[in-house]
C-alpha cells in the first residue's frame, strides 16, 4: 500500500517530489564528500536486447553503483531513503524470477532502470509518437543538468561508490546529450539478431497485455516508471522520422505487432549507425555488444 501511495505521488505530484529532492540536496550541501562524477557508464538499446544482463554483469564489478528495485518509488530522495533503508531490520531477500518470465531472478537489491521518471519530468512529452526523441549535444536544459548531477552525487555518496552505472533503453536516443553532460561517459549498447529480438518483444507484449486485462495496476506501474516498450500502452520511438514512427504506431494499433517491432528495430538501430558514422568521437565511446 505504501509503495502504491508513493508511486501515485510520483505520478500526480511530480513537482512536490522534485521539491523534496532539491530540499535533500540543499540540506546535504557541504556534508557530502567531494566526489567527481567520472566515467559514468550507460547501458542502452531496445528492450529485450540484453540490457538487463549487461547491467547485472557491470553492476557486479567494483566501484559501480546503480539504481535498484528498492529505490522505487522514492527515487527523488536517494540519500535519505538509502540511509534509512540501510538501518532498517529488513527481512532476508529471497531471489524470485522477475515478471518477464525470462529466468532472470531478482531481489529488492537487484539493479534496475528507473531514470526515465526524471527524463519524463524534465523533458515533457518524451514518449509522444509525434515528438522527435533524439536529444543531442545541442540540447540545453540547465534544470535537468543540475538536478541530475546532484542526484548521481547523492547516490554515489550514500552507497560509497566511485562510478555511476545506469540502464535506460531510451537513452539510446540521448547519447549525444549525455556525452555533453559527462564528456568521459561510456555507452554499452546491446544489439540482438532481429528475428529473435522481435520474437522476444512479441512474447513480452502478449504477456504484459494479458496481465493488464486482469490487473490494471501492472499497466499503471509501467507507465509511471517510463516503460512503453510492450503492453497495452506501447508506443513507437520517434528517432527523427515522424512518418516512420506513425507507421509503427499504426501497426501496434491494428494488431500487426510483429511488423511494428520489426520496423522499430530497423528505425532505431539504423539511426544509431548513421549517428556513429557521422561522429567519430561519439563512436569512440560507444561499445556495441551482441546479445548472442
């Protein structure tokens, strides 16, 4: 019940939650260790490309910290919540298979992707099909940049970590902007053979769409946490081609899910290859990893 209430606050009172996060930053100002955000690592790629496997592998390495299941929904105040949680008499964590039924087992301490809540707040309309989702190095959003840097700083401090690691499928379209914020950032981009990839997406779409019919809260949680890759609220990702994005969404709406996902695969990774070919410096900090 408390999780649902906090989740509702995130969704319906985002300005209040942001205010709490800013308040935490102001109160902690001067008390946190002097940490430089250096060489952050971003794992991205379309859903079902292997991003979670990459995240778990990297999160197990020394020095890294990342968001965890336990951080949601109190994402905006990472220091206070993690400080308190470290002192609570929590029960022993028993790993369970995650909702995707893909054999990956997780606990509350497992790494997970939750940054999208912040992106949706500071960049309204991020998931509208008609909106170009590309955020490149020309973007200037001081409010987000300040909040984001402070958030990462607090997470590093409370976890006593040196480097930030983040998984975000949609960050594929933001690598230019993220590199502007952190010039030494590295991007690990998952790519999967398209036939197997589309098949996996279709399977997850059917699974979550069926669940949402009997349990609407599932769909609500996906939307609040910024997951529109599958399920009843799936949306096309517009990578600068509004006509193609509309065609993908039309496929979803008419039940031609296989075609829709195939078009999205070609559109997203086609755009990526063009972007890397046009910018050698950007290509140098991107590492493509095949699922196979």
